[in-house]
C-alpha cells in the first residue's frame, strides 16, 4: 500500500491493469465460449511482424512516427481478418491456418529485427511485458480502445451471443455470421494489443482466457461471466503487482503466474460442479 501511494510507476501500472481488465473480461468471455484460444495465441505472436517493421522504419529509414504499438495494432487486426477470411471462404483446417499465421508473423518480425540497427530493448518489453513503463498516453489509449470495445459489444451483444452458441441457427435467422465472426476476431486482436502492454505477447493468452474460464465455473450467463472475468483479471493484476514488488519479480510474468495458480486452486470447483450436475440428472431420471 505504501508503494501504491508513493510510487508513481506502481500507480500507473495499477491503472493500466485495471483498464485492461475490461477488455480481458468482455472479449475473453467470447474467446472461451467460442473456443478460439489458439486463434488468439496465433494473433498475439503474429504481432511481432508489424512491430519489427515499424521499428525498422523508425530507426533505419527515419520515419519517427512509426511507433511499434501502431504496427502491433495493424498486424493484429490484419492477421485476425486474414485468419477469419481464409477459414470462412476456403474451409481449411483451423490448426493449419493458425500455424501459418503464427510462424509467418514471427519470421517477419525476426527478419526486420536483424535489419534494425541498435539495441531493440523496446520489443523485449513488448514480448515479455513491462507494465512499469506505462505512460499517460498509454492510459489514454487504453481508455479509448476500451470504450470502443464496450460500445461494439453492447451494440452487437445478442448477435455475438447467437454466433458463439449456435452459428448455424443464427445464420438461418438472418444474422450476418461471416461479418460478425470477422468483427469478433478484430475485437480479439485489439484486446491482445491492450493486454500485451501489461504482460507481453508471450503471456497475453493467460489474461485473455484464465479469468473468463474461472468465471464460467460460477455462472452460465454471458453478461455475468463478463463482469466476473473482468473482476478476476483486476484481482490477478493487483495481486501480481503486489507480489512482484515484494519479491522483485517481473510484473507481467508474476501476474500471469498468479492467474495460473488461481486457476489450479479453483479448478476442483469445476469437478465438484460436474459431479453435482450428474447427481441431479440421476435423481431426475429416478423420479421420472
């Protein structure tokens, strides 16, 4: 608490983690329900290509406006749209598409990093996360993008709900399933970039899936699941920041480790829940 009240770096990190919790809870719930966690992982790792390109343009070509974060947004959304388009139009196996985008993005990023002069410590911060370097401009960007995500989800909530639970029935009801699927993947891409600033590309999938998975243990209603997942993400962020400050560990990795440990602790609840549901069904069959 003393560090939170006195250390401006900890304060900025806390605000950033709380803002990113909204995106994690809302979009992460869709990722878990739709079972596209590996797609999210592919998008996360393909970000390196756009970041490497922007860093090369900035340092080798003199384009100072090409910040790596802009390359991250562009490559994340492009990868999401490409993945969705190929899947919808060519019906290829999703695992093959995921592997192709994953490896291609990483390869492009490594090539541009090799061509970029100087020490590329910025990309290391993005890869592994360094929330203590968050600035006011980053908080403003987080708040704006959070607003965009929440507005889009609020407007398309029922359609997204139909898409995630029964896309074939949604198609019969006239819902534009293909466009909604691409929009959902785009929201996942934006959320990944938001969370990347906290725990890095490599660990981003932890905050995007673990809080939503834990929330699904306690409710089947999507709206409540989103709120619970956001609360879990905020809790993990606060606990992880506190532990990293006390133990002198990397903040991003500590937050991800806190989320994983909490998942292992609460996982027996799912087994107990499934057991109780099975008993209820047997009792119902016996009465009938």
